[in-house]
């Protein structure tokens, strides 16, 4: 099998009914669709058996989260390429071939993503990945097509194939060998930021991550935890600190973490003053949890630093995204790049 498209599902029966037909209809030769169910209780497995009998099913015993759920599912899949695809993604016929064609002729590339557009507003990029991800020196992620909450309309301005720091986990194609070489996703993240951590490990080892915008997919987004949910805020802040701790070079770690201590509490104060005490508390809880579990990630940090061959990753911006966005008013990726 050349390509396995693996959809991790948790209580997403309605999303499967709506979007899985587009994935099945767009299958390429020597490819398959697999749905790995993360212990759903909404009848998802019965729906698959009844309405999609040709789709292979993997039944996990409980909700392991996005990261460990995919680790366990992909351990049961054999293919040259894995595609991690969210259950709320619509694809078009021919979407897969540009991705696999690029990978076939670029052995230096470990992973790629399509152009990710909004299912609700198809002329706009989608928040979760747009045309590929980058990160600033303090760990703040942004995309070609989305900087913080500013999402651009797609006018073809990012239709070039581009090297990335990270590719979105909503629609991520990765070589099986690279997945195995870096150990897959970190299951302790549970959900959010895990694909950035994965791609950081790949890039630090000199492997490339790219966006191939000739492939397009449409993402609903926020299907499990919507923006403004304290649980999502907790996971984003905690996991962002963890990926910095796991991957930052030694000479940067102390300074970056000191700056983040200040910035995180500024964010908590902003949530509080903005009438979101639950999110303010989530930031405080995230920092407390990070301090509590940090020591357990030291072996992975040491292993990552030993394996790194590329220490100055060009897709990691040397400046502060907060300063560029709020002080210098650079609201789009294009203006950031010129700056």
C-alpha cells in the first residue's frame, strides 16, 4: 500500500457522515481510507459498519487524544505514506496526487500539507493551517494566510510550494520512515501543538516540511473544542511550553522561558480583563502543570538535541511575533516576511 489516509474519530458520527464520502470518492490507486475510533460513544462504529463497509476500522478502547490515538492507530497501518486527516475535512477529487507526487520526487521532504481553506468561507484560509506554519523565537505559531486571529482571503498569494516550520495536523502527509525515525507524536501532549513538536524534530534533523498548494482541502475547524474553551487554552499554553522545552537549543532556553513567563501572565491578565476568567485560570494552570511535569521530558530533550543537525532553522523567525503584530501592525504573513 502506498498511502493510508487515517482519520481519527471521537464522537464525530455526523462529521463522518458529512465528509467521509468526499475522502472515499477521491481515493487514488494503491491508497486506502482507515478510520481509527478513539472510544466513541455516539454510534460512530455502527455508522461506519452500516454506511461505509469498505472503509477499514480500527477500534481503540478509550479516548487517547489526538497524539496517542494516532500513535496507536498508525502502529497498525503499513504504507509508504501516512495521511493524518481530521474528520471535519472535505477534499476534492485529485487532492492527494499533488502531495504524493511531490514527495516521490523530493526525498529530502519528510512531510507536507495541502492548502487548507475554510469550509464555512471557502474563499478564506482556515485558521488551523492555512498555507503552512511558522513559529517565532518565543514559540508563537502563525501561518501563510493567518497571523493570530487575522485570517486572509485566498487570492492565490501563497500558491508557491514553500518550506515550512510545521504542517497542520488537520491534513498532514508524512513518510512512514520519518514518522518512525522521530518516534511519532508525543502522546503526553494529548491534543494541540503536537504536530508542531513533531515537525520541529523533523526540521532539526535536516528533514524538510512543505506546503503543496496545488492540493486543496476544506476544514470546518473547532469541531472538538472551540476557540475560547478553557480546556483548549490550557492545552495550547501547556503544550507550547513543552515543545519549547523539548526542542530549544541550550543557549536559548533560559532567555526564552524568562520572556514567556512574563508574556503568559500578560495573556492571563488580558483574559481576565476581557471577561474570560476561565481562560485566565487555564493559563495559570498550564504553567503550573508545565513546572510539575517538565522533568519527565528531560530525556526527550536530551535525545532531540543530540539528534539535531540543523540548529538555526530558517522557518523559525528570529523576531517577536507579538511585537510585529501589535506594535508594528504587520497583520499578514506577506508584511511579516517583508519586515
